């Protein structure tokens, strides 16, 4: 009888220890901060010209209309550039939360462009493996539809094409401020002169500072490191304001670049801010849910 009594006490004590261990583990799990992915580093998937580290959601279509007017220094006869207009329209689709595909068409150079954008690392806080930055990889191509300058020579379809590859490293430092750096490589299959380079290397910098709940100041700058004659071609610089109005983001900006895809604004910008050779423009982004994710 005594042995049975002692055995019962031992089982009860063991059970209490296990129960205490389970309770402590629950407390530890409760105290441990859940992993949270950082969102809204930028209000759009583009800073102004270049890609941002932001993504649209899975099953979401982003319809984008980019407008760029003529040079402000063209004077009042051209209404300070408003008499002229260039544009790009595009459609981006969120295949996954970290995978987007898109295509568009610009009247500058009569170019079609397409890209694939993938985020292998997403900035996050808490959890076992927090990440201090987001890393995004982008690859894209452009095709010009301008008629051949000389139809009597042998022309190759591949001569119409150009390619670019980009890596974005970005961080949302606070609710107000985000910053990203983006090394960029552009390859043109055909160049105008034999002395021109087919390969161009650049580094993009994008920043956003939130002014109010729905307004933010943004800067988009690309430094051309090599491949272009800097006495002729200039670094594209754009500054503007994002205005969020419900389901879309409306952006007003000034830029010395005319082109609105990577190949175009990296390789064809010749205007200078110091000479007033800047263009007013706006970007409009409107998102639609095409397919709702399964619960």
C-alpha cells in the first residue's frame, strides 16, 4: 500500500512538472515577438522612374499611366512644356506576394518593355530570422518598333532589343523614411556609333520621406558609372510628391529624363537641371483585385 501511495505521489509530481514546463513554454512563445514583414516602404512599385522595393499583392493588377511633358525652359509659347506630352502605359500583375510581372508601351522610341521582379529577402522584424533589409532582383527587356532607318541594308530583329538587370537593396528605417540602392546593368544590342558602348553600368538611389498621412516626398537618382559619354549624357534625376487618394496613388514630379523605362532613361538622358531642361510630369497608379487569394 505504501509503495502504491509513493508511486501515485511521484506520478502527480512528474505531471505537475511537465505542466509547469508547458506553461512556461507558452509564456515564452507569447513573449517572443511574432515575425512581421515590413510594408509600405514606398507607396508605389516605382519610386518615380526606377523600380522601388515595394510589391503589389498576389492576384492584384496595377494599371499605370506615366505622363511626361516638354521642357519647362521652352517658354510660354509652349506653355512651359505643357503643349508637348510623352507617355507610357503599363500593366503589372502580382503572381505571388514577392513575384510581379509587367509590360508596357512608351511613345518615346516606340518601345515595348517587359520585366520580372522577384524578392528573395523581405525586411522583417521579430521571429527567429529577422531581416534588416529587403533584396529585390529585376530583369527586363525592351523592343523598339520604330521603322528601320535604312530598309536597303540587312536588318536584324534582335537589333531592336535591349536588356537590363537590377538588384535593389532597401530598408524602411521608420514610418517616415525609406531608402534603397540599386546597381543596374543595361545592354543594347545595337548602338548608333561604333564608339558607343553596348554595356552601361549605373547605380540608382531612391528615397521617400513621409510628410503627412497621404503625402510623401520622393527622390529618384541614377548615377551613370560607365558606358556613356558624360559630356553628352547626363545622370537622370527626378523629384516629386506621392499623393494617396483611396485606391490609387497620384504622383507629381519634375525630371530631366524623357524616357520612362530603364533602357530609355538610363541611356538617352541629355538634359541638365542647371539649364532648366526639366520636364513636369505625373504618374498614376490604380490597383484592381483580379483574383482573391484562397483562405
